[in-house]
C-alpha cells in the first residue's frame, strides 16, 4: 500500500507551474502583469531564441523592499490582496501570488530590485530542493529586473512540447501586443535576439493611441474602423470597431478588455457576433479593439487558471449593453465616406499628422465621425439648370429631363414635391415606395441624388450611373435583394408576428434542467411567435409557431435555442433563422441577371437604394455599388469585347 507523502516545495511549485507556465509567452504575461501592477511606465523585454533560452524584463515600477524579497518567490505570497473583500473587487492584473514561485521552479531565475525610497538594490534567487531564497546586494536603478534563463531545463518532458523558435516568439509577441493595447500610458520596448521589434512610447491622446494601433494591428485596421465611446447603467464601452467591409476569415483581430484585463469570454463574443450578424457573410469575423469599464465588484476574474475568462454578476445587462451599442454604431454607418473613419494620416515623418478630429481626447470621438457622404451637395443645380447642364449626355438626358420636370412640380412656398414617383416598377413595391422628398429642396433647387442618374446597363448585371462625383457602378441584383430583404424585415418585426396553432402539437423530450430553462424563458419564445409549454418533468410541447417558420425543422430549432440559452443565457437563433428565410426569399424575388431594364426602372432602383441607405438599413458587408476610375472603365470595356 502506498503511503501519503508531503510533496517537496520545488515539486509542488513545478506541478503548479503546469497551469501557470505553459510556454515562454506565459512567463512574459505573468511578469509584465506584475510590472504593470507595480506602476511601471516603461517596460523593456529582451528575448533570446523565442524566450526558451532567455527572457529579461526590466521596469521602472515601485520595486520590492529587501525584507519582502525572501517572500517574493514563495507560493501564495502577494501584496495585492489581503482579505476576501479585496478578492471580490480586485483591480490588479495579478493577485494569486503563484507566478514567481512557479517560474523559478522550472528555470534559472534571478530577481533584482530597488524599492522606491531605498538607496540600495538587492538580488534574490531560489536555491536547492527546498527553494530557499538567497538575498544578495546588487547594483540596480529604481525598479525591478527579472532574468529567466533555460526554461524547463529541469523538466525535459515539458521542454519537448515547445514548438520552434519562430512559433514560440509569435505567441510571446501576441502577449506583448495585448498588454500594449491595454495600457496606452505605458511604454513597451521588445527585442528578439538583439533585434528591436517594437518601441512603443507612452501615449495620452487619441492620435497617438491610433498610431500605436496602426503599429500593432496594421494601418488598414485604423483606416477601416470607427471610434466608439458610450456609457449607460454604470457601464462604459469605448474603443474601435471594424467596418463590416473589413471582416476577416478568422477571429485573429479581436481584442476585448474588461477593466484593463484582456479576456476571451463567451458572453462577450456572442454579443459582438450578434451585433454584426446581419452585416457579415457566414464564416466571416468582425474586427474590434474594445474596452469595457465597470465596477470591479460586479465582475469575477478568479474563474480561470490564466484569468482569460471572467464572470459578470449581471451577464444579461452586459450582453444587452454590448449588443445594443455596437449594433447602433454599425447601423449609423453610411457607405463610401469621403473621409477616413478615424483621424490618423500618413506623413513623411515617423509621427502621425494631427488633424482637428484626431487630436480630440478618447471620450470625444464619435462612432459616426466623418460619415456624412449622404448630405446634399453644396453646389446643387437649379431645376431649370438640370436640363441645360445634362443635355447632350446621351442616354442620361432622357431621364434627366423627366427628373427635372418632376422637380419643377414644387410648391414655391412650402418646397414640397407634388409628384415624384417614376412610372417604372421592378416589382416587390419598389417604385411605389420611392420617396424623393428626403432630398433637400430650397425654392426651385434640387440636390442631385447621391447615386446620380442611370446611364446604361452593363453585361446584364450592373447599372452604370453618373453623379456629381463621377461614374458609379451598381450591382443591380445585390441592391434589389437588399432593398427587398430590409422591407420584409421591417414588415415582419414592426408588426405582431403572426403565429400558426399546430393541429398536432410537437412533443419534445428534454432534460429536467432544459425544461426548467424553457419554463423560465417563456417570453423569449413568445416574442417570436412560439408557444412552448412544459408538460412534464422532462418534456415540453410546442403548440404555436410563427407562420414564416411553419415549414422549418421546429424541433431542431427549439433544441438549438435551449442549448444556446444554457450556454450563453440568451439566444438569437429564432431571429437568425427567420432572417435566413427572408434573405432566401429576397434573393429569389430580386431582379435577375441579364434582365433588360429601362432607364426609368434603373433610376427607380437607385432611388430606392438611396432611401434604404439613408435609413441606416443598408450597412451590410457585401458592396452593392462603387465609384469607378478610368482604369476600372477600361477593364469593363475590355471584358465586354
């Protein structure tokens, strides 16, 4: 019979290191977090062979006094929390007191520090089987330096699982990138094998924050993102969200911070995914760098060994806040903004040029800054001038005359249009719903529509139009499909969703906990036209379903919704399934390729597209139109030949 033995301190620390120290990147994460908690404003990271051979980190923080150095390498020794109340409202990145002990047990580590107010520096390292701390005098400026060499030298089995130098350094670089994004007021300098990788200076304003973002994530992210800063119910959300057109094939450009701590939380991911759901293709992922600030006592950070996950006290409130604010910011976007969404501009110097907007502090940037392309042109033509200036433009002049004659039917006192709807129609209520009164009218003057007037139909797929800014190419099927889809959605959600009672109710066998979820979330099902009742300890019955889903897999949908409610506390699957069906119907109902359209019909489609975009509905990821350059025109004509 094997007896119970007390493990030696070194072996116990090596076991604990299995959770804390996975690879060199884990060491860097723990040490940098300690430096940030110590109030460091500058961090220097020197790495050799991807961190396997050496990791050296120096900071200018508060340092460690001599009497505490012997405890610094002990397990469960920390200066960050003392009581349970401190743990329940922890504000620091680290708090468990395990990192230094775990790292020193699987490497050759030296810690040198000079505390603030002391004249001497001291060096400590763990020696022997019992990991006794040996403290010696040293020469060092204010702050702390930790030198970690030969990681996993005494645990060969762990060392075998390390990857190549390039792979390990990429993980380490990602850790530095995340922490640099979490603390803009701190400078970071990273070098690998003697070669400098990053030299990020401390920043305090919006412009230089975006410059750091461009350095870490690429200039394209800044050029295709919106700033966001909103606050409600004790929650503040700020940062940058990528435009729907700047999506990725994988979720590699998503950073979310809660009170300065980078997290990967299922509830957060679900809220962001739901906000982008209707504007991205399936399989595409949004991009964002977002910061959530809330009362530390309302979030539990002690739920994961590496502190990558958190638990919110009111998860539903946080989910709804994130979804509503991000969704609104995306809905306010208008395509083809003349100005970049953010204010950073490339110049010949290494420092970015400060513009009036980019110099604003973080809290003053708007999520819709620069999104004003839909404003009427300042040099609007008078109705009497429209005919004269557009004469001789070939096929454009015919509709221009019709349009100009309509603009003359304006009441000179009120400026209201008496008759604006063109006579053409593409079906699905397009022309009948066209409303040109949204354009600005002043006396006898009328702004030229943003998408201009149709000139021709190209290859049976595109509409070529001319506006004040030049030629525009419109994908007629994609444009019509989106118009029909948005109208169907508005009609579906603005009215009470029609339900169909089932002649034979559907009985579904579930677990007891799942049946409890159905009973607790009855209103969720009712809001989408379902009536689901609990009929037993482990069974539920579907008695009514929405008409639009009557032919779908009702049982499968209900099971998926229950699973979603169990995992995330919320579910959007019913809405998503309804949207999928409406999207399919809109696709089949839209104008098909190679259908010949008249000039009037093409202009009807353009006007409907403008109304849809102006209402904030058409903010999807699939482009339906674009401005053309001369090279684009050459390609089109060559393709036609």
